[in-house]
C-alpha cells in the first residue's frame, strides 16, 4: 500500500479532514479537530505516524520491522508505519482505522454522535 492509497483511506473515514498546521510539508489528518495521522509526502521511504494502543504498539513493533516508535511523537501512543511494501495492505488499513477510532472514542459524546449522521 503506497502513501496516496493510505491518504485516500484516511479521507474516506467519517468526518476526516486534511490540514497543514505545521506548514505545507506535513499533512495532518484530523477528526473533530483531533489528529489521528501525520505524514510528510516528500519523505523517502514513505511513512505515516498513527496513534496506537500502547500495548498493541509494542507488539506491532516486535512483529514488524516496518513499524517503529512514533517519529517526533509520544512514542508510547504513536507508531511510525513505513510504507515500504513489506506490510500487508489489510494491516495498514486496519492501523489507520485503529488510530482514527482511538481519537473518535476520546471525543465528547456530542461530537461522536455528529459523526454518525
């Protein structure tokens, strides 16, 4: 799965938006104003930072060389996922959805309900 596919998947999620709060080089994906993914499209190899449950983050890093502690992020809650072709596309999609869901679950009830409409 390459970066354009991952970006498209991020944007298909309900309420997701692409923003550039850190400047035009970093694309940040948010839901209800909260970040769930960040990437720098010019980076090579392509990679994306995604939120992750802390225990699962450790397991994923142990299982996959292409998943590392979050670069420039809180390493307990973020992973950097290298998009070098070594990870199954299904896993990458699931990790994007997991990151998104962690953010949605932490939103106030009214914001969560608004996403379901």
